[in-house]
C-alpha cells in the first residue's frame, strides 16, 4: 500500500522525532568534549603528547560535530537517521519523509499535524508539502490530497447539470478539507533565506577554505574571498526574495460573489468558495479574474485565458446543460468549452434565458451559473504557480557525473598531500603545520566556484531568451536543448500562419467545373445552402464593446461572404435582408475533426450547418457526389487546407433543441461544397527548418491535418526533400497500405506482420497517418523503424501526438515539441523541451514592455519623492516618460509634450493654463542642510539608475508569461523561437563542460603548486594570492557571458565529461603543467640551493622558488582559460568576447612583465625577487611553451576524439544535404577559439 497517493510524490516514510539530547549531533559530543578536556588538562603528556595531535583530535571532533549537524540540512535521509526513528504506525509518527517525482522539487521532512475538532470529536491527521495538503484516510491507510469530484474517472455530465447546493451544515467539514480559496505564499525574511544558503554544502566548504587560509596567515585574500562570497549569496537571496514577492502577488484579492447555498442566493467573499458551490459568474473587473476552476452550467461566457495559457484570443464558453447527462465528462475534449479556469478573465457573460432547473432561481446579479470544481492551489492556475515555485530552478552539481568527477580530482590531491606528509614526517617537520598544508592541498581540488558558474550560465540563457519574449518555467531543461536529436512541429499556427486565407468554394456545379473555385468576387454564384452553412458553422461572438472574438480562420470565412456577426448570435447578410440565428453549437473537437451548429433562417427554416475534415464528413452524407475524393485531394496535394461543408433541414421544438444528441444532428447530411484555404508559410519557417537540418537535428511534422497537405507543407519548409519519393502509410480502401501521393503506387501491408523494410530503409520519405498508427498499435515490431524513418505524421489526435513523443523518448532520443499550446498540450509536456508558440506580435510586446517600464519608472519616482521629503527637500521634476500621469504644475514642465506624444491634442486655452501652472514657484520643504540635500539627491539618482539594471539577470516570471502547456513559452508566433532555445541550450551545455575542464585544471595546478611550495618550506604571500584572485576573477566572470553565435553548427556539443576527448585533454594539459613545474623547480634549485630543513611557521620570505612558482601558476591558469574556452562554432570566440579577451591579454601581459622584470616596481609590490637573466629567459620560455603545448594537445584531441557525430535518427541521406553542409567540418571553423 502506498503511503501517499499522489503522482507528484515518488515515495514516503513515517518517522518519530527524537528528543533533543538523543539526537546524534548532541549526545555523542556531550561525551566527547569533556573527555578531550580531561585529556588535555590532566593527561596531556600521556594521551596527547604533542601540539599536532591536539590540533588533530580537537579538529576531528569539531569537524565531525559540524558535519553531523550540517548533514541534516544537506540530505534528508541523513536528517531522518540523525533526528528521528522510523515507525510503521501513523499513531507513533509526527514526521513524514517525502521524495517528490523527478524535477518536482526537493525531498523534505515535513511535520504531521493532528487537529482535534470538538464539534464531532474527530481528529484530522494531515501534512502540507509544496503548498498541497494531504489528509490521512484511515480506511486506505494512506495520505491523499483532497478529493475533487471532477477528478473521478467516470464522473458524468449529469452530476454537474443538476448540482446540489452546499448546505450550512456541511460548511465546517468542507472548510476542514479544502481550506480557503487563496494562494498563501509567505515571503521569508532576508535572514531566513540567507541561512538556507549559508548551510549549503559548497558555501560551507568555501567558508572552511577561508578559515584554512586565515590559519595560513593569508588575511587579505581570506577577507576578499569572504566578502565576494557573501555578496554573491546576498544577491541570490535578494533575487529569490523578489521572485517570491512576485509569486505572492499572483493571487487574486478576494471580492464579493453570489453563491447559492441553503436554497438561496447570498453574497460571500471569493476566498470562502468551496468545491460544489453554485456561483454566479459576472464580468471580471480590471484587476480581477475568475476566483477558481468551475464548470459552466447555465449561460455563455467570453473568456480570455491569456493569464493561464498565454493565448490572447478570447474563447466562447458554453453551458454543459446541452450535453447528454449520461456521458462521461471530457475536460480535454468535448466538454473543454464548458470549463472555466481560475485567474482567467470573463470579458462578457450572457445569463441563461431560463432557470438552470426548477430548484435554482436566476442569480440576482444576472450572471451565468457555474459549479466550483477546484479551489486554491489545486486549480489550474495554482498548479502553474506551484510549478514556478518548486520545479528545479538550476543545473545542479549534485548529479552522479559531477560527484564522480570531483572524486576523480581528489585522487590526485590525496596523492600529492600523501607525498608531502610522508616526506615531511621523514625530515621531522612540524606536524600541525604539515597537517594544515595537507588539508589545504586536498581542499584545493574541489572547485567551490562550480555552482556559481553553472548558475550564471543558466541565468544568462534565461535572460537572453527573455529578450526574445521566450520564458521558461523549468530552467533545468535548458541544457537539454543543447543535446536535441528530434524537433517535432505542429503545422497550423506553427509552421504556417494562424490566419488562413480563404480561396473560395469548390465541389459545386456539374462534373466539368466541379473542381473550379467560386468566390463572392468571382461572379460565379455560390448556392444559398453553402452561404448559410458558412454563416452558421462557427463560434464567433460579438462583445459588448463591438469586437468580434473567435478563431481567426472563422473570421476570415465570414468576411469572405461579407456577413457580419451581431448581438445574441445573429449573423446578417450584407443587404441586411436575411439573417441567421445560431440556436445551438457543437464546437470543434480535435478528436472528432468537425463542428456543427443548429441555426434558424429569417425565412423560418431551421437547419444544421456542419464543417470538418473531408474524410470525416464523407461518412455522414446521404450521398457522396462524384469526384468528391479527387477534388479535395487535388487541393490538399497543393498544400491547401480543405474543409467539407454539409447541411440538412430540421424541425425541432425548443425542448428537442436542448436534448438532441450530436450523433443525430451530424447524420444524413447533404453535401454543400468544399471550403478551400491557402496556408501561408510563416516567414521564418523555412530558414528555421534549414538551420535545424544543417545542425544535426531531425525535423518532423506532427499534425492533425490531411496527410497530402502535410506532405506539401513539409516539402515547402524543407522537412521533406523535394527530389525524393514520398510514401504515405495509411488505411486505403479500409486496408493498411503504403501509397504514393498521387496514389499511382499502392502496396498493401499486413498489420499483424513487420512492415516491408524497403520503405523504412532511409531511401524514401515516409508519412504516417493516425489511422495507420491505430491499426498497428505502439507495440508493433516495426513501430521503432517507423519513428526512425517517418518525417510527417498526419491526422493524428492529441493523444497520439503525446504517445509519439513518448516513444521517441523511450528510444533514447532527446526530443523537442513545438506547438500552439492548445491541442498539443500533452505532447508539449511529454517532450524534453516543449515550446508553446503564442500569437503575440513584436509591436504588442514592445507596447507591454513600455507600459511595464512606465509603471516601474512611476514607482521609482514616487520613492524618489519620499526620500527627498524625508530629507526636507522639494520633489524632483517629473520625467517626461511619466509626465502624462501627473497634473500640470511647476514640477511637470513636460506635460504638454507628453500628452501630444500620446496623441492628445490640447487647444491653445489649455496650453496657456498649463503654462501658468508651470510658472508657479515650487514650495520647498524645510531644508535640513546642504549636505543632507546633496546626500538625498545622490540616493534618489541611485534609485533611478537601479530601474535600468539587472538586464542580464534571470527574468522574474509572471502569470501570462508562462503557459500551463509547456516549460518554454514564446509570446511571439515566430517558429524561430526553437533556434533561439537550441542556441542557448548549446551555449549553456558548452559552458558547463568548459567550466568542468577549467576548474579541474586550475584546482589540480593549485594542488601540485602548493605541494611543491610546502615541501620546499615556501608559500605564497597574502598580496600575491589576492592579486591573482582579482585578476582571474575578471576572466571567470566573462567566461559564462560568451554569447552564442547566430548560425547553428552541424557540430554538436559534448554530451558529458567522461569521454576520451575531455578526460584526455584534462590529463594531457595537466601533465604539461606538471612537467613545467618540475622543470622550473629543478632550475631554481640550481640557482638557489634547497634548504634541508625549513621552519614552516616562519613568516613569508620572498625567494626565487616562490616567484617562479607564483608566475608559472598564474601563466598556467591563464593557459587553462585560453585553451579550454569553448568558442566557435557554438559561442563567440575569445576575440569576440571582448571582456574575456582583454582580461586574458591583461593577465598575460602582467605575468610576462613580471617574468621579464619589465616593470620592477610591480615585482617589488608583489614581493617577487630579482631573478638571473638566464633564468628569466627560461621561465618566460617555459610559460610560453606551456600555453602552446596545451593548445596543441587540445586541438589534436578535439580533432581525433571529439564525438560530434549526430544520432542515427538525425542523419539525413547524402542527396538531401547541400555539398557545403555535407563536407566534413573544416579546421578553420575551430581555429577562431
């Protein structure tokens, strides 16, 4: 039996907290510290015997104590072992250990809450995890989230059509279970958040290193490092605090709402709503929205779901009352248009004409009637907010690869420290100092900068994507985009424009002109039957403001016949002499591939108007006209989108109209022609597909459209190669068959046997339909070959899209899915990288950005005024950008210009009045002093400056930026968003691999340099370490800021660090650095003989060995950055990354100036000693050779061992790729690094 019944929690266990004294970080040390004190005070000569053992014993006890306590913050399993004991009975438990599903947040120990209710003498056992409440069920002996009727698998429509009002007697129990309808997101204080960061493993390790450096008397370097650490962590904490404040603002403020309880309408606050409540839905306020998730049971609504899905096109929501009561509720299909989501805006509501049913009177505020289904964090909006808060936020360093890499480095450090220890013991050196030196060597190979550098790489990618209006809710997916194999695209609205162009009507008239297109402007008459179908078969609605909302395709259709939508679903002809009134709609469903309406004509005729996929409508016709298939296939082969039109006359009473089922409506129809649309390719589609093809990606189309249309569009954009024959795997005459586009070749296949391999060997292009997939099933032995060789999937349902993407993942391919965020939700969430394209425009985004900037500037100006008043000074002048928001006056001299800039014309009289007001003297406050005024002005100016900062920070997500459909959301409809994401993914992945190499080499160099210096009784001075850290910090900061280049290379980033190229390069360069260190040390001993015994406790004394090792180490670290920086073909080369380029030049010039003593003053300041001329030449030559040989090793290993070969599925046939793309990668493409 599962302890917690929830897909978001992978496993759980019950625990009981131990008393404080019994916890493992208390009781053992209560014993150990007194024992050590006793030994130190009374038994020192017998038990301890020396200072080094005192250091070792006390250090071991304190380190073990600290690690035991810190371990409870680092690992939940360790925390449970130290602070609690495992129990099996809920009665004994007061804690529960939870492990969430992958990428759903961090594991945690959560307290179990027991609450006794005196009203019924019951005890409720529950816990809260990630803002979700889980309640103990004694019968199932498990915890589960609150139960919602709408989540039941077999819930029927009838349960919502005739809801039972909530009674007052049930309120207390309901509030216990569901709680208030609000987002409660407390914002921790700065100190609370900083504490969380301060106990993180890498931060603790950095502080430990700082303490060791202090013991080694490097005070300046230690303080400098400590300040940098605290500043960085404080910046991260402040960013988190700001983000959580934004999240807190996502909730809606409570507002009055009418609710039907105890058989009467009454007014309550929206945060008191409960699942099952019957509420009145009215038009949303300016800063408000729907309070929770609901099912519409009476009336109609026009809803804008931009805050949830990002789609700005308003949608028509209709009552569920017209559905058959016995039918199962289908929230993703037929009943989708009756679902109202919390946070979305009701733009217009139309109350029901009659009561919902006899027991429920109309609401007093004339609103629609809906039933509450979910509240609080359980709503769709709440789920999105929880994803934003708790999804993994960064590329972690706790993965197995990183840990094995650090263990690999530790082997070298342990070997070096062991050598130093054994040699030091052999010559009888100070044990405590020797131990400190060994610990410093070991700690030097663990790169403490790693998490900071990886975080900077991902944040840089997030900031870069936001400039293209692309937002990400799950940043851990960014590196996935750098390893993609397959890129899947929807067709309509993704590769082609959302606004389809109406070409006309075909399929009418005699056999001779059956294929000819008729339009309103062509002069060829369009039958009234067809016109009336076009006038009624849509879901367009007129808002009170006069705007028509709905599908752009349907808008264009109605405009083509020049009919107009009026109020109350009345559609009028151009002459206004005839009208059509839509009485009932059966809205479009991707699964059904059709939509229908029942309408009445002004002549009194009532009829059914149906449109849909030609092959679907064909089955519903009374008779199929001759040439039906040939006509629609002729146009679909040409890339057109074709919809079949049909109708029939009906006579229905009002009651029959309400209760008639869809199957009866959509039967025995009469053909009324084909509606033909052209599908304009998006301007950036061809270039995007070309770029992805040339960069080792397989581009695939997955569409619900006709296979012939899909094949044509795929050839236009470059998914299919125009010179190759395309076979369509489809049901042909009811049987599975491979057929050509022109149907000249037809080869039938047995679905029970493997398919003929000649079609799936890569020599032909293959298109597969949804019906073929259904006949084969996904367990068919050839399904893997189909996925590897098919380029187009057509007439697939949303569920089939999801399953296809899932199977691509199962075959080991990294997959991207790009769609419109409505029909593709399942596939978008299933893919490694899901990209939802919305329908925004650049101008619209700029306008929104300008509004946001004005709001920010207004807030900053108000703070500036408050600060000036605090110091007794007058308010500053109002900036022109916000002058239109304030009344004219002496501080608002830009008022007239600001109003004119916004298109407001002011008459001369008004301008004169404004001039008079502007000329009035400013009434100042009581100035405290000139110094105070200066200080206030400076602080105010800083505030204004802050408003334009943080451009490269990870953007703070807001509702409306992200979509519930996918982890990546592009506010623009440009398919080039995919290339931006791939570009940033490759950049982040390359940066990650690069940082592993650079930090590993720097750590190994430091370890062995320290071992040589320590063994020689020499060390680096405080000032030397500080200057080295300052110089290299500029380079490190610039490394992760390298921008990706525009062109995507066919070369792919390395997928990991454990391969011959990466490991060979690290070991080879390390060997070169070691040889250089040993050679220089040997040459130093010829000049400066080695002392047999050195006092390691003495103060720093300059020497030739110290000078040579310091400069060689600096040159080695410079070489490491320059050689291992990954530039082209993924990112800017070193020369293009100007801060890094000049930083490296500066460090290089500094190192070589010191080695040649070009500027002796610098050497003196850094306590570098004078060197003989011959040795200066040797040292400088060695530094140059160190760089050159390392560069050669990197180039050779990269050329022969780098794995840039694309996966098998991404390799295209040689005839498909241009010669310049097919050629092996030239070396000059790599030389720019």
